[in-house]
C-alpha cells in the first residue's frame, strides 16, 4: 500500500487512514479546504460581498471582482446544498451579496464575447444547486434582476468553443424558474456541441484538435446542469451524456499520478483540482463505470497534492500551480479570481455525508497495483503510469488551430514536468531553428506508440515532419522524416526537469549525442541514434550516418511552474544537406540507474510509408501516419451566436 507523504498544516483535520488508507482525506478535509476559501472570500469581499478582490492592493478590474464573487459563490452553493442546516449563516451572507449586486448594478452586463457571461453561468449553477436556501428566499426584485442579467446573454456572440454552453446554462436557468422560455436557445447550443464530439467521451474544444481538461470541467459539467434544469425535455440527451461520461472516465482516471499530481498539459492549469469534477459528477449522475472508492481516492489525492504544496496556506489561490504565481501556465484571460474555478472540484460536497462515495474505504488506483499503459484514441494519446509518474505521449492534440502553444504542441507531457515557454526553447519535441509548428495534418495511435505529421514554417520555407514513436519499457524511440530543411539545423529534445535552489543532482553530456538532467528523484535523458538519407529504398547497416551532432543542456530562465530553475537535454545537428530520416530515444524516469546505453541500430530500410530498423536485435517498423486529414485544424476559430428567442 502506498501513502502520500504527510506535511503538517494546522487548518487541516488529522488524517484518517482507516477510512482513507491512501490519502488520509475524508469529507472533513474537503469541507475544511472549502471553508478556508470561503473565509478568505469574505475577508476580500467588497460591496457587501457582491464583489471579491483577491489582489493585495485592491487593484482588480470590475470583471475580476465579479469573477472572484461568482466562482466562490459557486463553492458556497455547494457547501450550502450539502449541509443546509449547518450553513444557514453562510447562505444568508451570500443571499445578501446577491441582493447588493443586483440593487447596486455592480456587475457588468452580458455582451458579445463577454467574460461576465462565464461568471453569470457560475452564479446560475449555484442558484440551481442550492435553490431552497439561496434562490427561494430572495425578494422578487432581486429574482427579476438576476433573470434580466442572465437574459442579457441571449442573442450575443461568443467564442465557438465551450463558451456556447455558458449562455445555454443561463437560458436553462431562466426557463426553469418560469421567467422566460429560452429552450430553443439551449437546444441550439447543445447541437453545436455535438459537432465537437470525437468519441470515447472526448470533445475537442471547438474546431480542430483542442483536447485538454475542458473535457473535465466544461463538456462533462455544463450539459448535466442544463439537463437537470430543463427536466424531461432533455432526458434523452442526458442519458447520452451519462454514457459519454462513463467512457471518458475509463481513460481519464489515468491522467492523475498516485502522488495526486495531474498531467500538466493544456490551458487553465491554474484551476488545479477542478480536474476532479467529473469523478463527483459520475456519482451524482449514477455513472458507475469506476468504483466509488477509487474515484474518491483519486480526487482526494489531488486535493491533498495541492494543499501540501501550500496553495491554501494563506487562503488565496495564486495564478499558478503551487503556492506562488507561475507566468508560464497563465493565460491572457486569467485574473485574480480565475483560479477559483477550483470550486468545481468541490462538487462532491453536494452529496450527503452518508453517501457511499464518502463512507466506503478508499481503494487503490490501477497504477498502484501495476504499471499502466492505455490508448486514448480521440485525442491520439498514449498514457503510461509507472513509478508514481504519469507520462502522456501526444500524437494528435494541438490546442488552438493557428497558435503554436507550448502547453499543447509537444510530443510528451507528464505529471512531474511542465512544457517550457520562451523564445528559442522547445522541450520534448523535434524542431528546426526558428520554426513555428503548425497543426497536425494526420495522426495515428497504437498501443505501442503512434505517428503524427505536421508542417513547420522555418526560415521562410515549408518544412514537413513526420514522426513515429515506439514506446518501450525504459524509453521511447522516435523516428522522423524531415523534408525541406536543407541548410537548417535540427534539434530534438527531452523533458524539462525543474528544481528549487541547489537541488539539481546531475547534468551531463557526451560526444556521441547523449544528454541528461537530473533533479531530486526525476531524470530526463536523450540519446541520438542516427540520421540517414531519406531516399526510398535506401539501406544503412550499423551506421549512425555522416551527420554530426552536438548534445547539450538548455537552461530555462525563470524556471517553470514546478520550480524556480529548470533545464532540458537536447541534441542539435549540423546544417542538413538533404531530406533525412533521424532517430533518437528519450526517457523520463525516477530511477537514475534504470536507463541503459543507447539502442544499437542496424539494418535501416527506408520505404515511402515506413522505416524498418533493427533495434538491439529486434526488428521494429516505424510507420508514418496515414489517417484522415484534419482539415478543421486549418481554420481560425469562429464565433457562435446564441439564438435570441
């Protein structure tokens, strides 16, 4: 049995290893974390609590202050809904805040591409969850004002992604309380969402291949509240959403390590344990594909991982991953109240204390029984869990179709590393000097790896790269075909290792194309295997080719969200003379002695659609992807207009 290390925190109840042998966390710990956030929200409340400003100098904008209110109001509603008798004072405080917000016209109106629409949706869900304690006692003027504010979103434009569900949530609420009938608007938004469903419970967040945690706290979140608000009319859709949630969780459960750390990839990572929301939603909706005891173990492990990083020491969530802000994972739309989408992870508090989800003894994650490797076909990911480390091999998720974003376009992500951001820096990838990586055009996934094809814009020219990966027990071997890069240098790189102070334990390079960085119990290594002319039909035996390479360590100025210092290993070639086939291997591991020498490569045979080579006496075939073309990835994001009536 594995247990998380204990870090004493005076505001957290004593650990209970009888009910929760893996995390020590029970409902009392979730309540304590929620109450700490709510207490802080009161301290930072303005205008009777209708606005919340979490900045030290009170400098938040009006939208940021609304954000601080709305997201902590959602948390308060969950707390009240799950314990109405014990939270009467809490309910009264937030009802008065609602009254003040409406009477004083303190909240910005809902307009085109409006951040206030996001926050209004949080308020609507909170009012639905705790309708008896929070909505019903309100005076008629406040109720009318709230509905009028919500209805301002009807007929507006929004980003053509998960934001279509926000206006639909508001329309569902106003319809559910009999203020107006906006059901057609709701159906229109839900129909648009169907265009993004890619199977196995996964949605792309708008056109393209934008797979990230918005599946957890948007696409498997808003539709269930919408369906509950509108009742029988959406029963058929709700049944389908349940099926999809179940399929999603079967793979999604593996994105959290046994230490509680989620894989760091995609935007809005500052929402932290919001990633646990679908586990609680599954219980609420009666989706029983995973044992309740395992789902709570995963969720509680994640909460404990963050609390023991000190993120709640002062009761304020920073714009970061740990306790301090981290600019490398913050988006342009993030404000002081943004991290409080972590509130979504407290959905379990709406369940009564005697619910089986809370009373069953924790059971282990699958990765606590054995090593795990699963394929997630929709996003084209292979996920491995070993030694308390989760590694995500990305062969088809791109983020925004027209942006080369570091949190999406990498070959690998993990629960212990974060992609680096900075000019000239590119970890975990193949790149050309100065290149901009375009969206993937094709991608294929298999249980042992996969392949992806994408274009790079480098030095004013179009460079095509096709990468095929083979996952071994110790390291991943990559083979790539690079066309159109003659005269340019090529770099392949490994994962970025982060650390604090002088914790780095090892850094080394060798003349034959090996580089390694180690810090604490994490090691990243890259080894060059060779390069060959890309001509079809060519054969090389026992040779790394004539292309010279230089191994090195790239330091990351300012570090990452996981440490003040960071570095990653890389290998850079001399300028290419022709189209080439290159091969290298990468490993990310806990044990510094686990990785052996570079693979022995012989008999490299190059065909138009694959490369066949012998690695350490075993023949391996690396195929280029021949999947359907991802045409939608070529388009800039569109806008969606909510139906006005």
